[in-house]
């Protein structure tokens, strides 16, 4: 009994000591953690209530801007996000006079971490005097920081209390947070054109139910970058010319892979299209860092468990290479020189033959099976090891990744180096996946979109792999097909909303135009490329109705007609041929003009010694005062056909089915009369044939005629030819 009493007393004493120890625990042990900007408590739902708030061991008081004494107190910090314009109210209860206050600060930078990153907001009620309530009117949509203290460290006054955050939206105020990336300007609800990111206020007069004004606070973000270029120069054209230009750009989007971040792209959706068949895989790549430790993977085909099928890589000797599942092959071509290289390989399933390309040249070839199965994995920027652990990450840039289920020829590979892939590529039907790294405004920045039409979207391991902020130049490459085209005419050399669209086709081809400033705009989500130039128009002293050239037996006959003339002294006929894109003109004759007249005039000229092949003709019109202008040029294909015009083949014919050589070099259809006579002059066959522009032969069915010799008469609007035909 005595022992029990002693034990009981000992336990009671220990319990009392425990309680005393608990009471004496320093307040710092129970202190809250939101003592700085970096650790601020987030408040984004209202009302927000927090109990047992004790600021005794808070953080720095920021000097308590607004009149507080620096040594008065320590603070807790709350990050408040308001959903719209309105009134923010913060209360503490209970409140001890001369012991507490609430202040509001606005951030100077995103995600502030130091006191210098925020600024005290000078507004009624937001002062440092002791008070239990902060009521802040006209806050905008956004982020605010609230500093609170409920103890005065100088006087020792204070109490633990409850904080309540409430927010009341302004009924006559609304907020918009538009983020646009598909254009360079935003039209606000009030009709204002906004072209830069920032905060704006729209006033809608009398828009509320009671007829008062309504305010709209706009926090605008424009994520669209414009690249001006100066490729089209100012020009002067005659009123009868054609305004022709082709929009091109070598600016491309890229994917940047950082080895230290383990960046890569999964494109398994493209694998089934390559299963058990031929394939070609190509990409543009640029790498300036050397490879150390182990090879870096451009594109890898692995089995479902991480085994190797085909690893297209940059090897430790800085050369492009392939590991075919059994052997490593180096191409002998270093690709870590910081330059863009077009690289890839083709694989023939039947022969197991692999051809490796660098910049359009075959640099390696070998044979070994690399058959793909539908369950394989395809990665860009890394490869799987056994057990599907990832490794051999690439450090560099890539773009224009294309995957085909056929072996491309050297000529077809060369086309990939010239321009973005379009349906005009001869193997377009075999294109299974195409990743030019073009992002879209309404898509995920982690999605790598397939532009082959098969929707085999890839998935990037990080949101910063594809670049939405800038484009990169790829010399000699035309990426214009990745953009929408707009040609316009505007009052000034600035792309603006007053411009009038004149065409959305590429190339531009206008026969009707006027003087002014013209603009070219290539645009897609996130980016635009613009060009502007001035056009001056010469009004010809003659109104040229037509200008055509025909092949006749004597050479090339030129015909032209004017609707009116003013002080027209003469026409000089000039002829030329193209030499590396430049036409060398020579004068071959002169025809006197009609002076001044409002009546139609017809002219002709015969070139009896035409040039062989493709040639051009133009008219140089000269006034009596010596000034002159040029007409549009016309094109004539001679190829010595003028010596054979109207000839038949086969001749003799046993079937009566013949072809007639009859080139049509004009810019319109040519009507030809065909009549067939026997040697006594009796008409046996008559018909009208039409030749379209550029056509060179007529087809004639004379199978109803008996065997014998016939005379064929061919007549068009400028000539008549007679030829003999024998039917056996």
C-alpha cells in the first residue's frame, strides 16, 4: 500500500511537471509558417476564415509603410487572388486597441519573394493606424498581398484572433482576361483596338439597367510575335502589266531538347503505320554541344520492353549514326558543328537495306533487319533501355520530323530540304506522320501535332520543348506553306486594320491594281511575317487590247491591237531568251504607230528567224517626245516546230488515226478548221478542232476513208497550211 502511494504520488508530480513544461513551450514552436512573401497563405475562395491567428512570431513588418513604427510588430502574409473587380474586406475578431492592423500591397513583379517586390497601395483605409478592418474598394482582378499583425511588441498588447476575408463583386464592373495568340490586335467590347499587352479600362456608356455607365477592366495578354522582312522591293509597273509576287519565308518553329532536363517526345501513334513495311525517317537538326559519355538519340524505335530495333543517333565521335539492334554504324559525318543539317535514313523491308543521308547525300549504307512491329515504341530525343528506363537524351534542336512507309529516292529526299511538305510531294500518300513543331492557340503546349492529316499527335515531356515565343531561320528552306497568306493594300507602310485585302492566294497575280503601299502577311497561331512595298503605276499612252504570237511556216507572227493611242510614234519589237532567270532583250524590228487616235488599230510583225526553244517578245512603245514604255511579255515555244507545223504521224497510216503537229503558243483557245480532199478536189471530211493554250497536237480520226492519197487543209485565224496524207 505504501509502495502504491509512493508510485501514485510520483506519477502525479511527473504529470504536473509535464503540464508546467507544456505551458512554458516557447511561442515560436507554435508559430505559423506564412511569415514571408514566399510562404504567404493563398486566399482565392471567399469567404475565407482562419482561426487562432497569432502574429507574435511573424516575419518582417516591411517597415510598415504608412506610418507604423518599424519595431512595433511582426507580421503574417496572405496572398489574395480576386476573381473580378470589386471590394475586398479583411476583419480580425476579437481586437485589442493599439495592438493590430491590416495593410494591402501590390506586386511589382510576378511571384514576389522579397519586400522590395511589393508596393504599399495608397488608398483610403489602407494606412498603418491600429484597426481591426481593411476595406479596399475598386480592386481589380488579380493578385494582392495582405500583411497582418495582432500583437504590439512594444506595449505587449494583443490577442489571438480569427481572420475573415470577404469579397463583393462590383455590379457595374466586370473583368476580362483575354489571352490571344492568333492575331496581333484585340478589339475590346467598346470597340477599341488594343495592340500591346497590358491593363485597359473600357467604359460602356449607359450600359447598366439603371442607365449608368459600366466599366470593364481588361487584362490583355498578346502572345503573337511579328517578324517584319524586306524581301519585296519597291517597283514600277505599267497599267497593262500584271502584279506578280510569291510569298516565301525561311522562318521555322523548332523543338529544343535539353539533356539535363531529360526532354523527349513520345510518338507511338505513328508506329502501326510502319509495321512490317518500308520506312523513311527524316528531320532537320542543329547541335552545337559535343557528345560525351554516351550517344544522344534523335529518333528511336524500341520494343515494348525497351529492346532496340533502330536507334538513329549522334554518336560519341560526333558523327551521325545508327544502332540497328546488333551493330553500331557511323556515317563519317560530324553533325555537332552548330549548323542545321538535314538527316535521316531509308529502310527497305524486302532487302534489309538501310541508306543514311546527311544534307541530301547518302553517307552510309548497310544491310540488317530492322523490322518494326505494331507494339514497338517511337521516341524523339531519347531511347528506352531494357525495362523501359529512359536514357541517351538529345541536347539540341529539331524540326520538320517526317515519317513515311516507303523508301524515298534521292530526288524525293532533296524536296524535303527545299520546303515544307505539301500534297505536291510525289510520295505524299506515303507520309504517315509530320511534326513541324507548330503549336496552336486552342491546343495543349505539350501536344506535338501531326500535320500529315493522320492526327498522330505526339506528347512532349515538358511544356517548353516546343517554342511558342520565337522562330528560327533555316537558310534555303521555304516554310511559307505553314502559314495563311494575305495580300493587302493600305494607306501607309504599316500593317493595320485599314488595309484592304486584295488576294489570299500564293503567288499573287493581279491584272487590276492601283498605286499605293502593298503588304504581304504570312500568319498562323503565335506568329506573323510581314512585308510592305510601294507600287508606282505608269499609265501607257496606248491602250493595248491584245498581243499574241503564232508559229507559222515562215517563222513567228506577232499580232497586236490597240483600243486608243496618244502621241504614239512607233513600236519597237524586242525578242529575248532566259539566261539563269534573266532575259536578254534585242531589237528585231520597228512598226510605225498611229499617232493619236481613239479608234482601234491592228498591227503585225513577222519574225523570219525565230530563236529555237522558249523565247519571249515584248513591245517598246515610243512617244514623239522620246519617252517610252514596255508592254507585258508574251511567250512562244518554237522548238523548230514552225518547220513541221501541220505534219502528220504516222504518215502513211494504216488505221486512219493520226496526230497533227500544231503548237498553240497563244494565251487563249485556238480554233482550227480541218478539211480533207482527194486528188480530184472532192471534199471527204470536214471538222472544227480546238487547241487549248500550250497544246501542241491535234488528234484526227479518218478511219472511214478508203486507201489512197489525200490533201488536208488546216486553217486558223492567222494562217493556212496544206499537207499530204497517205492511207494504206
